[in-house]
C-alpha cells in the first residue's frame, strides 16, 4: 500500500512538473512572438493632383528572423476604422475620404507564415499593439474669396482676406509684377499679413494659399486668390510749372518711377498756406513725371499756388493712401493782353497790368518753341511797356520774326513766387528794318 501511494505521488508530481514546463515554454514563445508597437507614424508627402496620394511612413519594426508585415487603418472620427490593407515596407500611400481635409490613421505590425498571402486574417500568427493615432491632413480645395488691402507705405503692404474653413494658416507668395521668378513667401496663422522690405513705388502680385497642417506636415492648397498692389511713392521732388495760360497750366516733377495716380491742387496765393479753397482739386488723372490741368478758373493775369502728391488705391477697395505733399510753388499767368509792334530801330512791347506783380520778366525768341526763349530784361511793376532794341547782345535782325512773352513775378517775403522759368502765351512781330 505504501509503495502504491509513493508511485502515485511521484506520478502526480511528474504530471504537474510537465504541465508547468509546457506553460513556461508557451509563455516564452508568446514573449518572443509578441511584435513591437509601431512608432514615429507621420505624414511625409502629398502629390500635386486633385485627388492626390498621401504618403505615410513609420519606423520599421525588428523581430529577429521573422518576417514583419504592417496593417493600416483609417478613420474619420477615431471610432469606426477602415482597413486599408497590409504593407511589406514601413510606408503607405492612401487617399483622403471624399470631401475630408482631415482624417486619422493607425498602424500595427505583425508576423505571418511564409504562405500568408494564401491565408485569411484568422490565420495570422500575431498582431502587435496599434500605434498612436496620426492626424492626416489633405489639401483644402476652397480658396479665400477676396483679398483686401488695409495699409500701404513706401516699404510695406498690408492685407486681410476671408477665412477659409478648416485652414490652419495661409501661405502668401509675392513678387514684383511680371517677375514671378523673384517670388518670396511668408506664412501666417491668421487671415491677414504685412509684407515688409518692399521697394518704394513698386507694383506687386500677391497670392494667398490655404494651409492644412499637423505637427509634422503642411498641405498647401492647389488653388489660390490673387491681387495686385502698389507701395506708396515718397514725396514728389522738383515740382514746377512749365506753362501757364488762362484756363490751362502744365507741371512736371521728379521722384516717381512710372505712370501713377496723382492729386493736384491749385489755389489763389492768399490761400497758399492751407489750401482750404482750392480752385482745382483733381485726382482722376495719371501722368508720367508731369501732368496738366484744364480749368476755366485759371484766369489771365493772376497768381496761384499749386502742390501735388501721389496716391495708391488699396487692393479691393476705393480707399486712397497718399504720399506727402510736394513743396508748394506759386506762379502767375500771362497778362490778359500783350502787344508788340515795330517802333523805330526796336520793338515796342505793351501789356496789361497784373495785380500783385512785383516785376515783369521779358522773354524773347526767334522760334515759337518755348524752350528757345531767353530772358532779356526785368522791369519794375509800375511799368507795363518795354522797348526791345537788342537780342542776345546784338541788334535786331532785319526781316526776322520775333516771339515775345511777359512773365509777371510776385514776392512772398523775400522770395519770388515763381520758382521756374516758363514762357506762355507769346505774341509775335515781324521786324523788317
């Protein structure tokens, strides 16, 4: 009885030991077979098409001599997942769900027998843990509806635009008009921006793209909104009057690179400090280094002051932004009446008196071209006549046509009102002696 009991005990012990040993072996097998969790899942590329492939990558998983496969799933809400298939390499290309600019992806690694391709999913040897969920971004198909200029200086332009639904930010590409190869860009998280370090009086093209970003990748929209804008010119230099007739005056200046919009104001001399009552206030004209005005309010034999400034209109608006005013110039129109006739060995010139004139300058030429006129003398304001006996220090030539102009001059303080020499409304006389 004792021997039988001893054998029975040994048998039970052997069975228990064998069972424990088998469990240990199985446990070790499971530990060895357990596949590592996929890490560093990220989006790396998106093709430039309407329905592009989006490239997803992750770090490769190592499992000794066993073959590793990867299963990819996507979801629109992180609740319901869609199987996107299995991959041999740690990369995949997928499409965004229709109409979605954001969706989610996850990947797990697993091992499988050599003939896995002929087996169904129930025969997988092992499936590891799912990776962390990746937020995948696709391109936003919409674009902003309008770009509006908000500010312009000589070196910067500011804009705002309608926000695009789902955009995480915007890329702004800008370049001098017609020179896209010189393009630069900036990004902003808001629907506004200021572009700095621009050239004075420069015209620029501005393009706004919507961005869709996650922590590692930014998808840029294929569509964009475009506008054009011009930086503000500096103060106009060397502003002067070139001709002044009753009802007409011409001006020129420097400091503007091209044909721009200008505002010209003309007022009476008595209003020259504040220009409260300008007789001419024109903004609807363009010019290149000069312009002219045609106004019946410019009378003969009268002194006026003028100033000019350039302006730009902010993109998408009617709002004007102005440069500083030029230096104010004062000029007088020719007397209402100028006559000239041969008198003895000279030419007698007469003109009507100009109110406010401090002197009169006499200009003469043998050509009607105003650029050829030469100042021959200056007479006091009490005089309204002058006898011309010499021209360019020589006696008058026989059988020659002489053209004569009289420019009234006034003084403001110690300075002459007229800042330039101009000739207007010349009269002529044929000298036959």
